[in-house]
C-alpha cells in the first residue's frame, strides 16, 4: 500500500511501462519452509496473485498501448475482463506461445500460496470461430488443439480464454477450468485481438450475477441481501428478485396482488399501486399486517451493494437500509405507502465516473383506521415508489448559506427591463 514514506520507492519500482509481478522475496521452493513460515497457515486473500508452479496465473492485458502484456497476474476473487492486440505471423504462428492453448493450461495452480498441492487447469469447452466470426462449439473438449499452418492459414490460434476458479471459504482453490475460443488468420491479418476474463465461485454456492463493474449500470437490478452475523452477505441468486416493489395489476385489487413483485432497476424511478376495499367486517390489525407484507414483500433485504460488483465477503462494501415510519396518532394504523429513496454518487475519475450507492431509506406511511358503517364500503389507494437521487455535488468546504433579507423592492426596480 502506498504511503508518504514509500511512495517514491514504489514509483521507482513499478512506475515504468512494465515491471516484474513477482517480488524478489518470493521463494517458490515449498520443500524447505523457512523457520518463520513453519507454523503459518497459508490461504488466498482478496487481490493476492493466484500462484502457479512457475509463477502466477497470467491474464494478458494492455499496458501502455493496446498490445498484450503477459505479466498481468490474476488476483484472487478479482473478476476481470481484458482485451488486447497481439502480432501474429502466419509463417511462425505455430511457434508463438501466447496463441497456443498449451500456454494457458500447462502450469498447475497452487491450492494455497506456497503449498505443494497442485490444481490442474482443465479444458471446459472449445469453440471454433470462422473468418467471418461465426462460432461452433466442439463436442469434445479433451483434445488439445495446437496452432498449425494449413493453406496459407494459421489454424487453432487462441482468440479468447475464460477462466473459472472454484474456491472454499477457507481461501483454498479446489478447481480451475478454462473455456477457449480458437480461430484462424491469413496473411492479410498481421494482428489479432484476444479477450480474457476470469471469474470465481465459492464451492456449493450459486454464482450471483453482477450489475456493473465496478459502478452500477442504469437498468440493471440493485443488488441486495442479508447479513447473518459471522458470515458474508447472503443474496438471492435471482438478480431480479433481490430488491423488489409491489407490481401493479390489471384489476388494481390489493388483496389479489399479493406476491406480484417487480425488480428495482438502478436509475429507474418507479411508482406502482393498488386499490384496497374496506367493509364493515374488515379488522384493523390483520389488515395492517397484510398490507405491510404486501408493500415490503415476504423477505425484504437488509443491505444493498454500494457497487455493481461488490463482493459478498466484503461486508463493509454494503449499505444498510434505513427504515423510517411516519404515522398519525391513532390506536390502529394501516400502511398506505412504501417509499424507497436510493442516494447515489459518481465515484472515481471524472473521465469515467462510476455509480455508487451511498444511502438507502425505506419509509412506510400509515393512516389512522376508520371503521366503515354496516352495509357500506370504502376504497383507499395504496402506493409503492422508488426514487433515485444523485448526490454527487456536495457543497464546497466552508460553505455557509446566505442570510435571508425580507425586503420589498420598489415597483420600478427593474425598469426599463421587462
């Protein structure tokens, strides 16, 4: 981590166009642990490079220009997606390591850092892309297809690699798979664009889809979940069912609309509602509980992800939902509206700002119960709404509001201007 004391040293070591991703202090000889390491239990932590027997798992990416650099390590639990350009010559393509499948699967991953336990990278799937861009998924993925020159074409060159890593809650990697896209180039194509990505899934869990990387994307669901003490955030695997509001129905009957929900999409202000018919036989307390379940849903979440890619284990990266209650003084109250306000701000570079949620408030408004005379009925509206508020422009430091002056201007003050 950069500090005022080590910044110059870090800049000297890492500030050039390229640098070694392996610190000189790394000792990959696991047979002879040093005395200080003898009693230490190793595990992967967030952002730590995924180690292999010969260094680290490579995720090629552009460095200074668009050209591929193979010195970018994949960080544990860091989902990444990169694209870069690589020079390819048809005559020598079978000798270029970075366009061969073997380059991406020939090195085993260490289950935990500095361990002797190895995890082989298996081939999950192979798709072949034609010169016009059409892809065909091969039936067998156990065949290693190496680059070969055929009729002035270079076949089986790697156009894309997708890694998928499975890990345990103890920070141990137990499985690694790679999906390949292979293609062909001719003499008229001096370079190719390669794409790489990596994703991580905890064992015995379903992967939860993201809503941006890192900031939220307008129109994607707001991610939410619960936080049982002693664990990470638990989310519904259905991204459209994590944070929802009441969905309007055609008949507008509140009691018939139970269970009809619609997802809250980032940046979309929404309002929905229904009509509630009350008769003389209607009881206040059961109706109040029914309306609360109707407005909030059966499982309203406790936390909202501040970013579209917030990780479940990073609890501090989640925003608690603040609940407010407004009502009049009465012996029995029935909920009539549920309002959610999501405050967000632009985060990061001014060139590419990212949307970040900073506050979520859920407010239930109630109305006093009024008994309906026998033989009559009353209809009241019930509403649910979501409002997104941009709070990216804070007041300048030291700003104070101008004093208010109650002064009546003369009638000809603006003369001769109209």
